[in-house]
């Protein structure tokens, strides 16, 4: 009889433990909310920086196009040399800007993936 009572108590206890859903603690909920706020702020800053980078890269492209279309007929050798030097520097700067933009696009894609994963995790935590 004692064995049956112990077995019944164990089974009832097992069902009780598996059917309970514990919500996250208030501290955990607060920490997640603070993290989400900081994450959003950082994301907004990164987006603003990306827009600034894109505008700067566009200006660089425009400036390089101006150098490429410059007519050097009738200029003396020193002026031609200086213009060529400036055009080379401009092309190097444009290449660096293009590389930065590519890196930003990669970062932006991974940021979006991480944000989505966080949102999915947070929704699971709430249930």
C-alpha cells in the first residue's frame, strides 16, 4: 500500500511539475526590456551612420567622375601631374568607400538576422 501511495504521489508530482509554466522573473523581464531598448538604439545609430556613409560614397563617386571628365589639353606638365595625382587619390578613396559600404551591407544583413532571432527568442520567453 505504501508503495502504491508513493508511486501515485510521484506520478501526480511529475504531472504537476510538467504542467506548470513559470513566467520569467521580474528582474529577467526588466533586463530583457533594457537590452531590447539598447539594441534598438544601437540599430538606429547604425542605420543613420549607414545613410551618412552612403551619401558620402555618392559624393565621392560624383567627385571622381568630375576628375575623369576633366580636359587637360593645354595644361602645363606640373598641372597635368597634379591633376593626375588628385585623380589617383580620388579613385583610391572611392575604392575604400566602396569597401566600407560592402562591409556595412554585410553588417546590416547580420544585424537584421540577429534582431529577428532576438524577437523569436523573446516571444518564446514570454510564453
